[in-house]
C-alpha cells in the first residue's frame, strides 16, 4: 500500500515538527494542502497540546499528526491526550518509543519514529511501527551525523517498512532524489519557515531568505547534542565557548530560552535560528498550498525528463 493511501493524504509529504513553530496554524494549512501537518508537542503541557489538537480540528478535516518528544517529563500525559483526541498518526523523536508503541498501536494510531541510523531503523521496525523518518544531518535543529543521501539509501535497504526522507529537501528535485534512494515519502521543515502561514516573526522568515548555502552551523557537537542553526552572534559565541571547553552549564546558560527568543520575540541576535542547510535555496515567502503543489508539479516534470539523461 502506498504511503498516501495508508495515511489518507494527497501527497507523500510530512511537515517537519519544528519545536515551538509547528503549531495549528501551519499544521492545518499543510494538511489542507494535501500533506501531513504535524504538531510539535515539545515543551507543551497537556492543556496546550489538547488546545493545539482541537484548534487544528477546527481548521481541517484532513489527517494530521502529533510529534512526541520522548524525553519530556510529561510524555505519558501527552500520549494519553493524543489517544483521547483521536489523533490518527504520531511521529516520535528524542529517544526510543518502545514503552509507548504498544499503547499507541492498540489505539489504532500509526507510528513513524524519526531515526538517524540504520540500527535505530531496524529496532523501530522490530517494534511494529508503520514506517520511519530517516533524517539527515542537513536538517535544521537537532541532528544526527549521516547525510540524507547516505542515510536514506542504507535505511531503505535495511528495512521493509516505508521510509520517509528528511533533511535538505526543498523542491521537486529533492523529492525525486529521495524516491530514487528508496524513500516512499519526504519530510519538509525549513521550506515552511518561509511560508505565509507559519506562526513566526517576519524577522525569522527574512533570516531564512537571506541565508546562503554556507549560512548554517552546528553547535553542541562536543556535548553530543548537535543543533543546526543559522549563524548569528549567539551561535558564534557558543562555538567560541565550546572550543575553549567551558563547562556545559555555561553553554546551557547561554542557550537557555534561545529558541523562544527567535520564535516568539524575533530576536535574530541572541536567538537560536534553527534552519537547515537548504535555506540558501529558499527565495520567497509563499502560501503553503502553493509551495506543496509546486514541489510535486516539479517532481513530475523532473521524472518526465529523466529518460533524456540516459537515452
């Protein structure tokens, strides 16, 4: 069965669950446009998640998902709310979902963990999940080490469940490349940072538009908590401190609340501007539906042109 039929969506596209960004405004727009909108529940309490789910239901009758950040102290409560609210699909991150998968599957929820290695993908398949999101290091926010090209290829060959490619996908060519590597769908995050519906300050959107191919940097490698962000004074200071091997507590003090500074306050100097390497390929702020429709229209055109390359 195709991914679209399995999930009841028009396009095989997941919207990335960007922390403090992927809220009902963006999520409902993506689902209405034929993709799978995903609420990012990280840092939410139970009441906030329930509100986000219900607000999304008011704006779309299409399927949408919730991403569960498994390291959250209130994860049990969030799992229960997802079940109570009848959310049909869940993605997971920041840990193994093994303790929650049986409960989610029993409730009829389709589960797609985000993974960064072949070993993780195989362990998830053994749990009986419906598919995995293989996210490469090109992605924005918290990342692994393998690139999307090498990760998706190897994961697709190692498991029999659907693989969704994530990291560095912004247009139809990226979709076709992902399918060629063995993926059945794609996850797109950074491109939606420059959408009309995404609930972030204009300054954040403009920072993405101003980015070039080398405008992002990864902080936190030494502490094994790598995060990709657009370069700014805060990230520069962080890397300097990291190079000098200052205590982790000082690094955490610098970044405390930094994502909120960017997402809520529009602070592009002291905030953490999470975005992927593909930011340099984004040149306009457009409606979500236009973005998605054009991506798949381009993918169809690219596939039509492919035979000319070989013959």
